[in-house]
């Protein structure tokens, strides 16, 4: 009897992958979207900290504080989704479009709530559902 042995030999790439700003390049990486997502995450954390500390001494209405918390939660969640979009294959046309809708959702949904709390202008609440719709479209586009 002959013994058969499977050998795993790494295959060489014909073309090396270009280096990204972070030093490694994966298919589908989007450095610009990655940076935008990271800045959005940093902003969400900063606004969360502002809401937890400085805002509570300035805003006494618990409904407004709840609105701020909701804005921060949605901002952080959808920023995380944006980070995953950076890893979608580059040839997926919907990656850029879904990311644009998710960013628009952050600006319209969370942004309108942030401004409503800071300014007290209740009419800004009209904008919030458009941000929610943008989030929904962004999620659906990411799926295709």
C-alpha cells in the first residue's frame, strides 16, 4: 500500500497587493471610508461623553436627555456598520451607495436630535424620520 500525503503549499500571487495606509491591504479595503467611519466613531464617543457629563447640567428635560442618548446609540451603531462596509468587495457598486445612505442617516437622524437638544428647536424633529429612512435604505443596499 502506498501512503498518500496531502501537502499544503502556499501559492504565490502574480501581483502583490498594494499597501494601504495601515500597512496591509485586503481586497475591498476602502481607506477613505475607513477614515470617515473612524472619525464618525470618535465623534459619537465624544458626543456621548458630552451628553453624560456637560449636557446634564444644562438640560433638565429628561425627554431631551433621552433623545440625546438615542442619537448617540444610533450614531455608534451605524458607524460600526460603516466600518463593516469598508470590508465589502471593491467591485460591489452598492458599497459606496449604502455607505452614503448610512452617513446621511447619521447626519439626519442623530444630527437632528443633537441639534434639537442643543437648540430647543422642536421643528428639527421633522428631519429625524428622513434619517431613519436613510438608515433603512443603507442597510438594504448593503445586503445586495
